[in-house]
């Protein structure tokens, strides 16, 4: 039987036997739907991480000198965690030697941050993130202002009580009013608001706009670390990767010398780049894929079992038809091909319906939740291939059974 004819018969069966076809399609449809949904969400999260979020965590073409990795997931045992915690802290005294060692074509900043309570005369106390900064912090982070101005060199150097706030803080601390020039208290210390940053949006329900930034040398530093001379990170940005590599080597050499590390001793500090954030995502993506594929796999297995049983019923109902075809000269491979194509066609139709539902579900989730979604063309192809494969695999036994029927016995079937 020609392939086109086999497909036509399969589609005719789909129209005539609607209830049976529904159960045949349902398992594959649901499995592929969840497969497309999971892949779309993971793909969307991956694109967001690579195109947008990484730059918010660690600036492009930069590295951060820290006490321990700021981004990590899995593959870290308790002993390693404890070794990180025993590392010496970074101090403001480390800053000048590091800055003096930097090559041309670089800029630097230093930062510390911690959760604090802030209050204005116009609102109750609010929780936010306080960030103490110095150097070219705004330029490195590519964080512009929608209103007001940045800190002056004098304000940074003298640690004046001025602050720049994120858009969320405007609504929470100064509802319905212009905060520029108004007072905001952090740890009981008044700060004058001089600027509002542009919005950086959110990721997975976490806002990047709820913060207050102040000069590190202002009293805010007492709230950020156990000792006021401690800092969290020194950030270095270069014009290109070549300069960045040189800067990393120079900073590493300075820190090893300052900490009197012998050649055979490992670094007791961390130097993170944007690749660290991508590595974090790649690890997380692996866990998400393993967890996310489990549900579609269960649906596809159930669908395969349903298809096999429905096709066995179809073989039993069409025994006489098979006998007539064999009596008229149909060979075993013709019968085998007919039922395999029928099974694969039904399964593929279910997969195509599942693809449409999966795309719709992914877009709905993206619209109603913080999870991004991006439908990758390869996932659609994968859905069709999975559907066809499930149909072929689950149809092998019924098709083989049909092809082995004795035509004489089959013709006696009423």
C-alpha cells in the first residue's frame, strides 16, 4: 500500500472513530504539550540569563574580587563551604594596591551590600538592600538615572549623607511625590535623596529596583559588614578581553603577595566573571531539564501504552479486512506498513495538537507569572519527531500481529 494511501486511511479512521481516536491522541497530546511548555520556559530563561540577567549580576567584560564565590550551585561539599568561610575578608586597605596594579584601559569600583530598614516621614519602615559604593560603580553596572544626578567625587571621598534610590523605593518611601531633595533614614541616619535610577526590571519574581545606594565612606558602611573597614567586592572592568585577562593576573598576583601565599597554596579569594553566572545557569538548566522532562515522559509512556492497546483492538476489529487484503495478494510487509503508518499518523496528529496547546500554555504562564518563555523552532520539530516515534514504537506489536494473521482464519472472522 502506498504511504499516502496509508495516511489517508489513518485520517479516515480518526474521523469515523472519534472516541477511540480521542483516547489514542490524548496521551501523546498531553505528553508533547508539557514537553513543549517545559522546553519553552527553560529556553526563555536561558535567553534571559544570557542576554539580560548576566549583565545585571556581573557586568560584561569585568570581574569581581571577593572573599568567596558569589554565584554557585551544587558540586560543593560541606568541607569546601567551610574552607570558604574561613577565608580572610576583603578590607578597604586592599583597594589601593589593587587599583595601582591595574593596566590602562580599565576602571574600578568597590561595593558592599546588606539588607536594611529604611524609613521616611511619609511611610512606615521598609526593608530594602543598601549598597555602599565607590569608584565608577554606575558606569560599570551601566545603571543610568531617570532623575537627579550621580555622586560627585567629593561626596564619595568624604562619605556625605546622600543617596540614590531605585524605582521601587520611590513608591514605598515617597508615595505620590518627588523624592529628590527629601530625607530618607537608614539605620537612624538621615540621607538626602539626589537621584533615582532607571528600572532594571525583575527576574523570576525578584525585583532589581528595591535598593538604596550611598557612598561607602558614609555611615552606611557600619550596617553592611561586621567591621566598618570590610568590603564585599572590588569590581574591575576592561575595554576588551585581552586587557581583562591581564588585569586579572595582576590583581591575583597582588592579592597572593599581600596574603603571603606560597606557590603551592591555592588562592584564598575568588575572582568571578560573567562566565561564572553562565556556568551557574548551565548547572541549574541541567537540573531543570531532568526534573521537567519527567512529567512529559510519563505522559508519553502512558500515550504509547494507550496507542498499543487501541491498535490491538483495531487489529481484532479489522481481522476480516486483513484476511481479504491478504487473499487479494497483500504481503506481510504491506499489512505491517499499513498499521505502523496508521499508528504513527495518529500519534503525530496528537503531537501536533500538543505542540499548539504547549505553545499556548507556555505563553499563558509567561503572561501570568514571572517565568519567561521562548518557543524554540527545534522544540517543535522535536515534538513532531517524538510523536511519530511513539506511534511507531507502540504500533510495532499490533502491526506485527496483524501481519502474521492467517488469511483463511481471518476470512472466517465475522
